[in-house]
C-alpha cells in the first residue's frame, strides 16, 4: 500500500473516532490486532460492544467505501472479534459490527456515514 493511501486511511480513522465519540460511542481501543487480523476500532455504544471497520476513500466513483467490506473481510473481522471476546472474557457481551464509511475528497470535504449492524456473526 502506498504512503498516500496509508495516510488517507489514518486520516479516515481519526475522523471516524471523532465522529463516533460525538455519536456517544466510548472508544475501548484502536487498531486491535491478534494472530487472525486487525479491527480498526472497538467501542461501547448503547450497551453493545461494537467492532468497527473504517473504510476511507477519496471518491465514491467506484461505490461507497463501505462496499469494500466484502464477505471475506466480514468473516475475518468476526474471527478476530471472537478471539478478542475470548481473550478479554466478554463472551456474554452483546456484540455489534458497524462500518464507518469516510470520503475525503480533493477539496478536503469530508463525508462520514455509520452503518450500524452492517453485518452479523451467523456462526
């Protein structure tokens, strides 16, 4: 991944964190990783432990950033979340998977959308 794409991703994650805080999410940790992968943000909201995937793009010409959270990516996030829950002894917690879609265009305008319950752990 190029440095400019990494920087765009970091900016998007920071904007997402600020936006989530305004929406009454309490951030537990950022960039959590284990042997199975990474989750961008883990937060508490409305009694749920929320695993948040952030997708940032500079344009929506190829669709919403959220559309990049493929079924394969969803399965990976779920597996990482399951291991997190086991490790932290949260097995009985109410869990939700949200996606934050961020667009930062060439004029530096920012568009942020939260998709609550974007996908579920059906396993």
